[in-house]
C-alpha cells in the first residue's frame, strides 16, 4: 500500500464517513421532496442562507498534537500489522481529531460530535455548494443527527436514528427508509478503507467514549 493510500485509509473513520452520511441525507430528501414539492421548495425548507453556530472545543497546540500523535501511532501500527492496544477516545478528543486534521477540509469548525449513551449526536453546519446544484449555492445544511455506529467482523455499520434539519424534524416517511440503510456502505468501494477495516475487531460507543479495537489487541 502506498503512503497516499495509507493516509486515505486513516481518514475514513471521520471524513469519509461524514461525507457519506451528509450525501445520503441530502439525496434522500431530494428523492422524496423532488417529486412532491420540487427542488426549490426543498432548498427553502431544509437549507439556510447562513451557517448556524456549532459548539467548538478549544485546546492548546500541545493537547491537539498529543491526541493527533496517539491516533497516528494507532493507525501506523494497524498499517504495519503490529500489535497495538485499543484506541479509546473521549468526546473532547474525538472533536479535536475531527477539527484539527489536515483532511478536515469543509468539516473544520462545522461539526461537533457528542457521545450520548451508545449513540453519536452530531451538530453540523455545512456549506452545500460543493454538491454541484445551482440552487445550493450559498446554502447550508444546518442540523442535528443521532447516529449509531458499530463494527463487527470487519463490517462497519452506521445508521441514522433521528435527524433535525433547519430546525425541523425530517418527515417520518423519509426517516423510515433512512433508518434501514448502512450510511457508509460505499466505503467498501475503496480498497484502502476495506483493508483498514479488516484489521479492526470492534468499534463501540459507550460510557462517554469511542473505542476502536484492533484484531489481536493485547489485554488492557
């Protein structure tokens, strides 16, 4: 695996997954409302002309570097096939990783993730211009989503439990279809992501932490 592929694989947990979830939600809304209300009605009802405030986690450079280094060491050990302990991330550490990595791009300072029970609750305010629709120029997706994430036998499963967009709950008829879908199934079209996921045994959200356990991890 090349260094470029290696870096791509490392980022799949955050940026690849986030992108797929956003695209799936937007696509589901377009499919549902495109016929019934037309795209202009959808844009007016479920997007906004300005971003909404998103909680920010403030930290000094030393704390940020420490979290990034711990994640990098974990990822490097995975890529090299070395035994390594599970990576346990608090809500604070998870947000520092999301918002301070070079791959963050448009997600930087536009996404905050809270750990609530066994779910991830994401608050996001994302520019939609990059989706390529003329109607989405200078429009933002402002919302709150509750997501369940797990990994077993190399299969990453991310499902959306609840979604509020632009201050409004998404209609239950749309949510019923979304809840049955693995929002990150397209990750398996990417060879680097597949290879990385094969090296993981479990992903668990509990007790206020995200735990990523590699196969053959030493006992704590």
